C-alpha cells in the first residue's frame, strides 16, 4: 500500500489486500486508508470481510455469481439490503455454492 501511495494515485484498488493479516497490522492499514480518503483519494476495496466492509465502506457494490446484485450507500446496505442475495450474505447464509 505504501508503495502505491507514493505515486499519488487518484484511485487505489485493493483486492483482498488485508487477508490473513494479524489484527494489529489490519488496524494500521485501515487507519492509513482512512487518512488517504480524508485527503481525497478514492479507494476500491474488494473484501469478503463483512466487518471490514462495515468499517471502511461509504458505498457498497455487492456481486453475486459474478453479477452486480446491489449498489447502494453502506448504511443502507448493512441495515436494509435490497437484494435477497445480499440479505442472505449478511446473515451468513450465502456461500460460493449457493
């Protein structure tokens, strides 16, 4: 992440970049992301970690079987998802096999 930020990008894509990190390292990375966003950087975070999505997201794009199932504000997504697939995922019921 630090190397990517040195180039002063307008957009940063992070695909499961914090998977398998210990909690202390995760906290450091997320704090850095919050700082970068506060300075105007747009960040797309791909994650299966619902907790992390809750902590970081402003908008949510929810993909199901490779298709966009929902695009909404994070608060709306986590409190009242529009799609049945998103609701099932948030309840821990949606898996890769259905």
